[in-house]
C-alpha cells in the first residue's frame, strides 16, 4: 500500500531494500526511527547440519545483511549450529 502511495509503513530495511534502491519507496521520519534489533535463527542441536539447512542459513546471511560479515562463518563456530545476528 505504501508503494501505491496510500500511506506510510514502518518496515525493516532488508525487507524493502530493492524498493529503496529503485526509488519506489523512500524513508521519512528517519530521526524518529532507531535502526537496531536482533535477528535469531535457531534449529535443533545435533552433530550434523543438513545441507539444506546450511544453504538456507547462508542464503539468509547473504540476503538479509549483505554489508555485514557472514553469519554462516560465525554459525559454524557456534555450539549446536546456532547463529546470532545483530541488525
């Protein structure tokens, strides 16, 4: 609806990155928004991480936070394969 000019929305930057880059959306009220938070990915612990899960974690790390360091590199060093990400 915001893209169609029907109002404003408060959305995470990663969700509208393409729209911001193309100019179909722009930021407003920036001085009132705090860009911080946590993003967690959790999965059952175990000695084996299925390739599909590894691919998903890598995809999320590359596409949600492309400018930051890779979550997958840190996830492989964390016990039980848990990754944490600070936005």
